[in-house]
C-alpha cells in the first residue's frame, strides 16, 4: 500500500524536520564544533611579551557574531585582557557584555596555554569567539 502525503501531513513533516535541523546546528555550536581553521600551536610553547589583538567569530541563534580580543602577555601569562563587543542584536549585546565584564577574572594571571574558557557570566557562545581569537593570538606571539 502506497501512502500519499497530503498537504496537512507535509506541513506537519516540515514542522517536525525544521526544529530537528535547528537543534543539530545548535548542538554543533554549543559543543564547540567549528569549521573555521584554527592555528596549530604546540602546548607549552613560548610566546613573545607584548600586546596582541585578534577577531573571534562564532555562530549564535541570531547569526554570525564576533568580538575583538586584546591580550597583553608577560612571560606567557595573560597580564591584561580587553574585549570589544560587536553585537548584531540586543540579545547578543547582553551576552557579549556579560562576557566582556567577566572574562578578566578568569584569565588574568593565567598561562595562555592553560586557558579553557567555556561559560562566562552566563554567556557560553561568546566563548567560541574568544577561543578562536586566543588561538590566533598564540600563533602571532609564538617565539620562533
């Protein structure tokens, strides 16, 4: 027996499939899966002292987002960190602001190779952009 989809069952199928696809995309974002190329830097590397800046991008439910991360390094340790937020909507502005306000307490005084930032002041997705920027900074600061 062949089953034919009627307009109402097609609509129902589309309503079911859309959230499943969105959920899969969100899970990829939340687990840190990224298609962006990340710089390969050896663990326990040595870095030049100085101030470094990098852009970090990430995907939110509202689309592509980014932050600018400025890190001052002294003897491989984060001496200072500044975040410039670039929100595309009010929700992102809130989360990026919370992240920017709370990141210093977590990373200042820490070896850059030991940073493992996931959630800062309730903001979890902004951490993806931060990690991308830190990887770029490490690559720039790497002693040859």
